């Protein structure tokens, strides 16, 4: 199985035969010992520092279908390098646009995405409620809001319900986490450790979803819940909503409640809170472990990883757009 690699230090990436050679630099720009990555083992790379690379290197990455995702100093996702869209098909694009342009068709997909996201949030709250956290109020309010999803007629109304569901859910996160306080949701910039983790984790899952979309015939720029144009690959935002509760949030609960992360893993300068490199490494190790965990899939009758579940979600949406099978978002059943 191909692996995900994370580059935290600035440095130079080059090709050496069929191997990727990365020479990291320290904070003073001095070259450190090179690292060699066999190309057949690399699925994608996440770059958090300045990267020097030639056009021939990107040609090599493209030929081997290796994606590279870039983040700036403040952990904001800035873009991705992806191989050419060899899987894109004209019929698929036409169907995506048709389902976007017809409000009834668009609303059907958008509602199902919110249904799945809300259901998975409720599953998280119910899990911790059964373990002594008093989350009954948040659970009941989300259930009430969730019951109104199918009555909405416009995307704005649906997004309003989604926002209220998330506010209730964030109240629950404050109760679930033991040693840290989330407070209200702050994004640009995140103002405390929990908000920093949510923002960072959401960017990582967004990139993972983008990679899965790229491996199907779906076009990532045509979306249904989020307005196309808000961000370049808005379909990634749509599908990520379903998986944030069961991947990102579960990882956050783990690294904080099991004290894998502490205050020393955050940088609190510049009136914002960010993970430092040590904190990123710890979080991403837990994130990768979560992505590789498997569940018994009810339909396939075999074990699949959370990483593969994301790709399966893309295929389900594809079948819906081609009128093969109605789309049902993934909902936790354990």
C-alpha cells in the first residue's frame, strides 16, 4: 500500500533514478542528511515548509500519479499538484453540471450530505454520553434541527440548519474534551488549541478527499452543498463534511484526552494558536492510524479502511449522478 509522507522542514526535492531525494534544511538554511523515498511507495505528500523542486521533478511526480498538497506557515491549505485529469469524462461533467443547475437535484444531494454529517455528529455525542459525559441537551437539539433538513427549499436555508447543528455539536465538544477548552469556533486565526486542531484536521481531510475525488471521474470544482467558487475544489468540502466527525474529531478527542498532545505542542505567538512541528507530527501519526483502521462494510461484506471509505463515497455520488443508484451518505453503524 502506498504511503502518505509529510515534509515539515524546508528543503529540496529531486529525482534520483526511481527514488525521490529530499534534502531538508535547518532554520539557518544548512543542509541536513538527505532522505530517500522509493517512488512506488509514495501515494501523496503534504508540504508544510518551503520546497525547491524543478519542473522535471513535477513531470516525474505526475507520471507516477503522486499528489502534492501545500500549506502555508499558518497551516492554511494553499493548493495541490495533481497528475493530469486522465479519468475525467465528458458525460460525467455534463451530469454534474445538470445536477447543480436544477435546484431540486442539487438539494437532494446537499440534504443527504447534511443528513450524513449530522448523523455522524450525533454518533460521536451518543458515544461519549454513554460514557458519563452529559450531552443529552446537545443530542436532543441536534435531532430536532436534523428533522427539519428535508423541509428546506433553498441551499441558504439548509446551510443555516447545518450551522446551528454545528454550534450545538461544538458545545458538546467542550464537554467531551477533558483538559482543554474550545470556547466558540474561531478559524482565521484559531485562538486556542482546540480550534487550531479542528482547522488543521479539516485541511488534512479536505486534501485526502480531493485525492480520492481525483481517482474517480468526478470533477472537484462542481459541488452541491458549498457554492462552487468559494474555494477551487468545493466538492472536497462537500464530501469532507461527512467524514470530519468520524475521522478528524475522533482523532482530536484521542490526542487531547489521552494527553498525546500538550500545551508545549502549540505555538501561541502572533495572536493565534498553531501546532508546532512536533505537534503536527503527533497529530498526523494519530490521523494516519485512524485512516488505516478498518471496519466491516455492510454492503461489500469485507473490511475496508476509513481511507477507502472516502473513495467509496465518491463512487456512490458518481452512481447517483449517472442515475444508477440513489446517493446515501455514509453513516456510522457501530
